[in-house]
């Protein structure tokens, strides 16, 4: 698919190789690659890319292909399109290309250009195993060349606008953590009795008493079924530790299937009203739990999960689940955990001995009502944030697209006609670039606009 550009009449569209030098990466021999810092930084592909400059993890003592400071590093292989800027001389492997701007093409402008066409570039790779593009493909890319002063104006305008977008992104990115803290504060108020204190007084109910969870359980706890990975494929649904968050199961359609016998299904069948709790995981996720509200089809639960149900005459399942999800109660479970390499575990005795506050069952129902109301409010805000994040992400590409259609500098061109005509025109600039590229490398003019730490 050809890249189609629509540019102002004062601009020129030229093949990329006419205004840049394209250096395709070549991987050095493995014996010359190290992690001890010997030689120059070595980048094989996008894996080490940062926001603007790559972060070296490997080094090379005998590089084959080099990128120079200020070169745009373009990922050309799985994935195609992402960019960074070399901030020093580096060795590049076959997953990268270095695009070196000629004198007369702003480095910042060149970087923004590649970021503008990145969505299109990501669809251009070919190959059955790893999608990639060739050096010939990159060299033949259409390039929008404005007059030099307009390049600077475009880059400055993009700096300003994208800084505002990035600031907005950063603000939006803080909201999920705020909502997480809000949910935990809701649960803390719920299990402490503060949430329904006035309501309880009006109802003349006694405050909650502390009980061991085991005194409320009427079935379980029970650890889940263990099967090797070869058993997955066909059969009944299996709930795994990544299958529930914030007390709720994820979509049933996304769950894996497991081939088991009728006897195994009967033993580990998940039923409506079951409470599932993560018994083996990292400390961060240990004790994560969920209430099974409904079971649309046969399902079992894996061995890293424990399940139990509570006596409905003593407590409401959802209230118990909310208690277990609260930080004060979860802290009890974490405190009982047995630690191993990269994970921890709790056993059935740990769960049964966990102490929770137990108010009157009428107050439990009121707590659930209020918690769900506040959680629904948080969910609504969270969805609005996700929608806003999606719009902001699209805004970046929209601004870049406008820039390379000349829309951001339309008024600038009207105000500065002398900077886009005659000796300052794109045509004159192109002729100077061609003349410079025809000179032997030793007598070419050096660049003076080193921009290796530019804000993006």
C-alpha cells in the first residue's frame, strides 16, 4: 500500500533517500556482544527503546553497522515503525535502521515525520515469521519536504501541542490509582462499621462482633484441581488465578477449557455463591478473591485457588467477599503466608482462622448496597477515563497528521512568504541537499543542529 501525502504547494514530495542517508542494521557476531559495558552500546531492535532515547543493556566490541548521535533509529522488524533517537554512537542490529538527516532537514522534523506515519508503517511489514521492511522500502518512502524555516516552525508547534497532550495523558494516568485507593477506603469504612454507624443507631442494632471465618463456612475450604497443560483445550471452563479482579469474574468466554472426567467435574464444580480466593501467588495478589454470582456453564477451578461457601443464615456471601477484599483483612492473610521463591501461599487453616467483623445480617445487606453504589460510581468514572485516554491517544496522531498536511503552519506561511520562496523555497533547498550529497564524505558540511535529547 502506497503512502499518500497531501501537502501545500510550497512543499516537495521526494523519496526519502534523496534527503537522508539510510543505514540498515547488521547483527555482529555473538562473541563480540557483552553486558559488561565493553565497546559501544548495541541495540538489536525496539526492546531497549525509551520515550526518546534507547537504554543500553548490551554492548559490542566489533560492530558491523553504526548509528551516529542524532540519527533516527527506526524499528524495521517485528514491530515495524517505532522510533527513538541515538544519543551517542551505537551499534545497530538487523531489527533497526538508522535514518540520518542531510543538512537542510531538521532532525526533530524527521523524527516527528516518522512518528506521524508510524500507524501506516506498522501495516507494511512482510514475512511469514517476523514482519519486516527492507532498506529499499525505507529509502523509497515518500517524504514531505517543506522549506527549512517551516520545518523549524512545524517542530516548534508540535513541541508545544504534544507537550500539552502528554501533560493531559499524565494526569489521566494518575486516576486509576486514585480510584483504587477510593475503593479500598470504601471497603475499610464498610468493614470497620463507620459506613453504617448512623444507620445502625437508627435501627437500634448491635455493633459487629469479630468471628473467625471458619465459623461461617458451610462448605470447604477446598483447593482446586491440578492438571498438566496438555489437558487444556476442550471440555469444561476452568477458572484460573487471572480470571477474577476486584471481586468479580472476568468474561466466561475468555476462560480456557479443560478435559476432565464426570467424577472430577462433580468434585470441583463451581456453583453460584462460591467464594474463590487466590491461595498461591506473589504477595501483591495473594488472597485476591471473587464471588461467583452465576454459572452459565459447567466450570471448575484450578489448584492455585481455594473455594468455600458460607451459611446464608449467618452471613451474606457478598459481604464476606468484600471483607476479604479489604486491606485490613487481607493483611491478616498475607501475615500468615508461607514464602517460597517468587511466590507465597496460604492454606485452608489460614483462611478459616481469619477474623472478620460480623454485623447483623440486615446491616450486612445495607453495607453491600452502599458499597455497590459507590463502586458503580467509581466504575463509571473509570470508564470515562478509559474513553478519554483513547481520545487523547488519537489526538496525538491527529495533531501529527495535521502537521504534515501543512495545516499547523498555514497562518505562518501567510505571514512569512519570503521564507518559503526563492532561495528559501523547498525546491532550492532540495537542490542544495542534492549538491551536498554529491560531495565526497570528507568535504561535506557538518551539522550544527545536534538534537539528541529533544522533548517528544
